[in-house]
C-alpha cells in the first residue's frame, strides 16, 4: 500500500511492523523515476506499507528524521529506522532492504 502523508499524519499513525517512508520532491526527476519502482514493488508485496512525504512541504519532519536530500527511503520496523537508502535505487536493492526488515 502506497499512501501520501504529511507530518501530522506521520506523527499520529500506528508505527508497528515493517514499513518504508520515502521523502521526495515534486521537482525531482529521480523521485519521479523512483515512484515507478515503488509502484512495481507495491504490486509484488501489497501488504508492505509505503508512505511518501513531500520533502518541501514537511520541513520540520525531514529535519527531525535527519533527511538531507531526496529521494530518501527510511526502512523502519516498529517505528525504529533500520536502514536508509539515498538517491535513485534499483528495484533489487529496495527489495533486499525490505526483505531484511520482514
């Protein structure tokens, strides 16, 4: 499941289990390409939660989580970051990072 959220939604959501939080910018070419990769991953594993957050519109959250660029994917389990992928990543690398937290 891919869902776009903001800081308020992130702070209020249930963070149990594995999930990914991806920071992107609407002006970012690699972010647009990554969105196609994430959609393909979502089709393979629809129960894995993927949240997207606009880097530019959620400044406080990106600073709190230490996100300095985009795209950045935070892999989390029970609300704790287990790994971080920066920049455009290929599908196999993202799938491996997801498998590592499942």
